[in-house]
C-alpha cells in the first residue's frame, strides 16, 4: 500500500486558534473530503485512492475521534495488520465488552466479546485483534469466497512475515463462534492454500469452488520455448491454464519493475502465446468477471472440469 494522505483534524486546528468552520466550507466547495465528523482529507488525494486505501483511511479517522481505548477487529484490524480483504461496504469494526453492544453507529460496528475473551495487541500504533483472530472473525462473518482472501494470505510465506499454520488457525476456533459459524470457518481454513499469488486469485478460486468447478493446481510450472512459466491456475487433465489479471500488475511499481504498462501487456501476450504453443489452452479473468454467474460461464466456455460430487462414487472399472 502506498503512503496514505495526511488526515486534517478539526480539533488540531482549534488547538492553535484556527477556525475549524473553514474545513467544513472547504469540504462543501470540493477542496476537502469529510472522512468522518471533524476529520478531512485533500479531495484530489482522496480521488486517487483505491477502495481499500480509502477504507484504511476511514479506520485511521475513526481512531482519531474515539475518546477511549479501542480494539479494532475484523476488516479494520486486517487493514492495520496489512492483511488483504474484500472491503466492499464494510464499516469500521471494533470490539465492545458492553452487553448491549453489537450495534452500528456513526459508521462503526461494535462486536460484543466478553472480558474473558477480549484479545488485543499493538500494531502500527493501534490496538487490534491478533492476525489469527482477525482472519477467523472475518471468516465467521462474510461469504466463503471473501473469507478465503485473508486466510490464504496468512498461510503464505511473506518477505517480512512468518506464515500461520493451518493447525494454529483450527485450534483457535473456539466457543465465541456458534456451531454453524465454527463449521463455516473450519471449511475456509481447510480450503485455504499456501501458494495463492494474490488476493484476486484467492477470491476467484473461492468463487470457482462455490460454482462447483474442480480445484486447480496453483503456480503450476509450464516449460515453454522461452523458459519456465508459472501459471495462476492449471487443470492438468483438461490441459487448461487460467490467469487472473489484477490491476496491480499494470499499475504498481513493484510489479512493473521499471516497465511501462504497455510493455507488461506485450510481455503477457508473449507469455500466453508460449503456453499455447505447448498444446494447452489459456483463458484470462479480471475483477469484472468475479460474480458467480459470469465466472461460471467463463469457466464452462474454457473447458474447466466440474468437481466430482461425493454422491457420484467411483466409475466401474
């Protein structure tokens, strides 16, 4: 994630004798964006942010306005930890030990947790639930495919982080979750992979599963005339390669590596041609394809096999 723009706080302006009403006027004129009451950001900088970056800024804005110690949880804790999620229209999430908690107010969703189960650690200047608890809480509260994203991330080996083990995740599914929720969480943990290439690939794989398609091999090695190519998805029996194209590949410096977006497009086309030359078929998916109905059509057209149902048994030999 790139450096987020600085928040402009009405309370800070008041402390130095400034007129905080000018911030409200600047927001009405379109020069500032009001993130939440008393917290603003430059409008041009805000317009350039991705959805998940805006969400991270909304969490930081909430932290600036809370008057007591607050433990962030769920998607809010994930964004502080640097764990990817499908943000959508998520509110800011925080824990509450008040028995009447669990309500949303001013864009903040409070989750009741008894004192004995409250867990908190410090991360990047915030109080948050730990990485494992954060991923489990998300899995208990969102659809399956969305839950796969943070779970894949925790199981994978990062450059500056130690992966979480599957057993560690399973062993932390405790009584705070209902039996139905615990079953859903365990299913996500068992499905999650250690070698998913990106959040988009994880989400797409979760939707493939929901649509009833066979599980692909991830990061499959294809030897071509131009060298070894690693594919996002591969169905060996059908000899079908699937590639997921997220925007990061064409926009972020760490993916561009000094190349222009046009150069990346040309290289991707050459890479795809090299795979096809081995006798395999190739199809590509983008974020706009990621609805169950549209994805199902794309996969069926590409010849991706359906997974065998347990009730189908085994064919007679």
